[in-house]
C-alpha cells in the first residue's frame, strides 16, 4: 500500500538525550534541533509551533527559529523526491514565516547520531541555523527538496518567524505540506 498522508508526521525536536524519538519535548520554545522528540504536532497546522509574539517582540522585530522533523512513519516504503512548502503561503498576520531544510542527512527515527543542527537559543541560534537558505514556497513545484526519506526515518526542517512590527495577530496558522513519490 502506498504512503498515505497519515504516514507523514511532524514532530518537535529536543536538544537533550542520546538518540532520536526517545524523549518528549514539553516546551515548544525549546524545539531547537539535535534530535527528533516523541512530541507530535498537528499534521495540518503548526500554529502551536511558536508562542504568541509580545508587543515588545513585535516592536523590536524579533526573529524566532524552530526545528521540526518530517517523519515518514510508513513501515516499509520510502518517500522519494520529497518536497516541503507552506500550504496556503505565508500566514497573514504580524510576522513573516519562511522555511529551510537542515543540512543533516535523513536518519532512522531512533538514530544515535545528531539528526539536526543545534540552535543555541530561539532568537540567537548560531551561524549554522541562520546560514540556511530560507524561503516561502507556496506550491509543491516551488517546494524545498528534502530528498528521499526512508521508511521509519526523519528529516529536519527549520521554521523562521520574523516579527514585522505590524498589527499583532495571535495564533498565526503555519501549515506545512510534504509530498513525494512512493511505490504503489
């Protein structure tokens, strides 16, 4: 049976531990890379990936980063030529949202090697994270190439939210979409 949309999961990251998928990430603000956590986000909207932008953060045009994993949970089939985009585009509201692909290769969900870059903090993540190429593709044709994600494996992606000192909107909805090829 081909990979279904329900086989593609989105999970927060965690900086502590010794292997992927071995600990929950209780704090969304700490989803800053290294390992995939066991904490799954909604498959259709990642509005809970960031806290609300405060008035002070908005006025200062603060930029926040999050590392989220795309998990191919299918038992046997790889997701080949996978691409990622913002379904519905950049959300309307008080911030600009862009995405980037982590430079770390796909790995088994429980791998004992780092599965993503590691950010120092959510607002000062370090050159490895800020140096990624961020964009806001709105279609699969323009999407970011994730490569192949084997069965039971993950690929890290980064979400960058830049406050724009505009009228605040709480609970911006960020909707990621992933597609690719699969055997029938």
